[in-house]
C-alpha cells in the first residue's frame, strides 16, 4: 500500500485479513482495513472515535496518541493494544471489526510505555504482554519488557521483567515495536531495531516467556533500494503460507507498507523476503482472485459527510461540519473563527488524508459562502511546511483566489502568488504531485486551469507523512463567519502495471 499506513499490524480470521496502523494524534484513530489476499485492501472504518484525555488532543500533536498498535483475535473478539507515550498502555475490543468498540481501558499507566502487544497461549490459557520504551518520556530505550496478563486483558499480573536488553547485543540500538507470537514450541518476539530510516527486522525466540532469548536479523536492506525494512506483523494465510508486512520510511510519503514472503529455515528461524532482503515483485499469496482495490481517496461527500478516509488533525470541536443541503452532496465546513488562521499546522479543524501515491493529481470544487473579511477555505498539502490554494473574502468581502505557503521554520503563512478575483466565489482547485512530493498548484475560476506560484516540495510532519487537507477558517471574533462547500474530490494516478499485479 503506497501510502502512510505507519507501523502496520495484521491478523487473519477465517479467510479475511485485517490491518491497523498508528494514527498518532489524528481523529478518528486506529484505522481498520480489510483484505482477502493481503494485496488489495479497503478501509472499513476506525476503532477510536476520539482521543482521551480530550484536552491533550485539542490541537495537532503528531508526537502523541496512538503509537504502533497490535491487532489480535481471541475468544471471538477483536483486540487492539497500543502505547500512548504520555499515559500508558491502552486496550479496546469488539465482537466485530466494524464495532462498536469498547471504551479505552488503561492497562498500564506510565510515561514512555509504547508498542504494546498481547499474546494468548491457546494451549495453556495463559496471557502475556510485551512492550517497548520511549526514551523521550521515560529515559529508557532499546529494551523490551514482558508481563503476565489476565486472560480478559484488563490487568497485568506482575511488575514486569526485561525480556531483551538491546544494550547487551553488540551493534543493536533503538529496539522497539515488538510483536509476540507462539510457534514451534517457542515464544517469538518480532522486533525492529536500528532506527526508522536505516534499521532492520529482528526475531527473538525462547522456550520460556521470561527468556533467555536468542536473536537473529531476519530482514535488512542489503543490496535493495528499500531502506529500513522493518516493524510490522507476521500472518499465516488460510492456505498455510507465511507472509510479513512491514513499512518503509519514504519522507513526505510517510511509512508505506510492503508485503514480503516468509518461510522457515532448517534451524527453525524465519526467512523474510529473498534470503533476508526485501523483494519488490513476487507471486501473490495463494488466495482466490480478488479485484484490484486500494483504500478510497475520492469523495462526493454524500449526505454532507466525509468518507472514512478522512481524519481531523486533532479532536474536532462541535459544529465543524455544517448542515447538508437536502438533495445535494457536498461537504459544508464551518469557517471556524480562530487566532491561528495564519498557520494551518496549529489548527485541529483541518480534514486530512494520506498522499495516495508517489505521483498523482487531486482536484476539488470549492464555493465560499462568506463576506467576512479574512474568511477562507482551501486545499492544502500539509506537513512541517505547508502550502494551500483556495478562496478568501477580501477587505470588502469580495472573493479572491489566494495561494499561500509557510516554510518549516516560518511562524505564519505568506503569499505564494498574487491574489486575484474569483467571480461568484467559486473555483476548482488542483494539486499535481510528482516524484519527490513536488507539488504544483493551479486553479480554474471560470477561464480554465492556470498554474499558481512556484513548485512546493512537500515535507513530512513529525512521525507522519505529508497530508492532503481541506479547511475553512476565519479571523478571531464573534458571530458566524460563513461556510465553505467542497464537492467532487477526485484523484488521478498512475495505474498499476500488469507486472506489479503479479
């Protein structure tokens, strides 16, 4: 999946595969994806409506929230565990992947507790938990801690013990992201190390949960161009094949997901990819043929609501989405009054989704219904730096087409092109993205598309890739400031070749 599905984990239930990923401070959180063949995926929803405590996520915080969740199926229920680095290890569960999901249960309170993964031993009935540490909060890193856990997943039964200390392994650093399994009489911990951009995937095994654990590097970049291939999950298909999903950090595109074949060597160790190096093309899993699909990007906003692919940059406040017009599709965003309208990075009310491909174009129709000076709305590419094109009510309320940007070190946006009149307060907005996340903005205000400003190089945000965004704001003040209506959000991208479908 050539988009930012960071820190993926996967589970099979019958003939169906399900995947979740980190969502950090965005809401709703914990995306849920479904596939029958591990290649073609659809987004079926989110497991977490809002982040708590709400005050901590009232503004964008991509360094907080949901880090590296684990998805499991046990006792007829789906379970998701994750570490919130500022509050502790959380757990939710549901009978159905679509929900309803339980409210978050704080299993272990504390700072720096991340990357939690449970294991239920079906033979003994015992349950376990493993997690890693964030040095930024705890002062600890490069260490995996294990606990015995109650079978209902609601409490830990001991104080925890260090299962693997990366400081005792020559050359190992930033050991994190553990996934816990039982296989062939061993406890297995699949865990990455070496850092996001340059690391590798490790595997650890022991006859006893408490250790000692042997270790081996089972996937690394080697001679390939897939940097840092690590942190993901192992899954066995209904046909008995083993596969491993992991991410690759690709700058503004975020952490894209790769699928690797996996087998076991004569000594019982996993072998991932081609003798431990990632493959770019491979025979698909042995599953019934499936149509070529990918998580949705386009949206007509039926009934005035955004599709599942959209998230807010933080917990949204009430009234952000205006009432739909009967019989008409289209998303009506309220022009939210704020003192931070000069910097989209500070706003919780930006509706975002992932960059869907390496090269693509996106278009959307916008109508601004406001004569409040400074009220504005637009289409953005948002990261540590951002740029957007859209409409703004001028000093006399006249609608203008504007294009603005801010560098990563800038504290406010500035013009990327001279504002110009937009008759009727309507425009079709366009961003064309080419390799390297180079973004060319343009707009059609009735006389065809005209390019605007210089090429903008998209940048990642902290822990996440660049995001496509829709927003509507107004200067601080009192009283309604109008609305913006977005319709016909469309993307075009390179179609997969026959070679890439194999």
